[in-house]
C-alpha cells in the first residue's frame, strides 16, 4: 500500500496496486482516494502475466519514483507516495479476494463442547486481551484508518518508523523549530501511519502533549501487532479456545483473592493515586512470566 500526506496542500491519500489472476486473465488493479474513503478504482486486463506485472511496476515507479525490484531500499521523495509495510499471508489474500468480489469471507469457527478450566474472571480478562472489537474501537477513536490498516497488518518495521518520526517531532518542538518544519515532520508521520481526518486538513503536531498521545497510539498498534501475531497459528481442536489463547501468553495468571493482603495493598495504592486510572479496582492477577524466575535468580 502507498500513502501520502502533505498538510500544506491538504493531501491525505492512498494508492493501492495489485496484480490478480481471474479465469485466465491477469489484472493490474489500482484503487486510490482520500484516506478513510472508498476512492476510485481501475482494472487493466491482459492475457499475459508479464504484461500485468510490467504495468504494475510502471505505476509503482510513477507514484513513488522507486523501482519495485529495489523496494527493500525504498527512498521517499517529496510529492510522491511512500510505501507502507504491511504484513501479508496467504489467508489474507484469500479473504481480500472474497471481499473484492463482494462476498464476505468465510471463517472457520472453533467449537469446543467442554468447559474452560480457567477462573471466570480470568476468562473475561483473556477475552478482553484478544478482543478485536476493542482494538477496532481504539483505532477509530485515535483516527487511524481501520479500512486501509486492518488489525495486525502494520508491520513492526512500520510501527518503528512511526515512532522514529514522532521522536523527530519531539526534538523539533524542544528546539523551537519553525512551524514549517513541524508541518513537514507531521506530514511524514501521517504518511507512515495512515490517519483518517475525513476532508479536514491534517493537523500540525506542535505540542508535546499531542506527541505523547501519538506515542500511545503507536504503543496500541504495537499491542495489536503482538496480539494478532500470537493468533496466527492454527487453532487446536482438542483445547478450549480461551485456554488456547491463555497459553499463547506464556505466563501464569493467578487471580488474587479480594480478601488477601496483596489485593488490599493494591486497592489502597489505586485509591491513593486516583489520577493514574479510571474506576475502581475490580480484579488483580499475580503474573509469572515464562523464564522470568530463572533470569532473576541468575548471578
């Protein structure tokens, strides 16, 4: 996927190029528009795959000023699109093709008739940790484009680039750089991490509080990437789905008794620091991460 944000020109747009095969025809498919919108599309058909690939490479070069075959050394250019690194796999391609045809992709549901051995409150926590709806709501609230950037699709490398861009903005703010510099750096960040601003002009990040807020966005994206990567393995049929997800965490979660001194201490702490969290303390767990005891005990 390609993306370009230029705050000065009120540009915030995407460009998608694909080569698909359909009933013996090879299609160079393109779609473009403003981030957050469906945009326009075009399909160039050919009987030869070489012709479709040639068309793809030409469009990529025209839009980015980079060669597709040398994309590992991609260099952004002013006024051109930037390549956004997206994690893809075969299952994703099948679902994308179904979606293009207007058919909702089928999903194989994991069924298990037995009960889950985890405590009920721990089950609720596991559901929350792996909740796609929660992540989608968070992304929408943060104005991230969930259509062009589905859950877990933004790569670790792309998230790192976004954080690096934020650090550049943070440094520029500390040095009181002119607004023009902040505008260019903000455009770079929104190019690397697509945001949906509708038809409004993308804002200039000129305040440290906004930088910290965007860092939280990147941490959320990192959490999403990690959670989704944990679930890439095929589900087991002989284990409860919640227990399977629990095992993915590679740690032991021990639900604390609310009458225990340990829970009371945490409750006292949370009450004494009301600005650090919202709402009362409902539950707490003791966490024993895999290999952590061994590392602590080593001299």
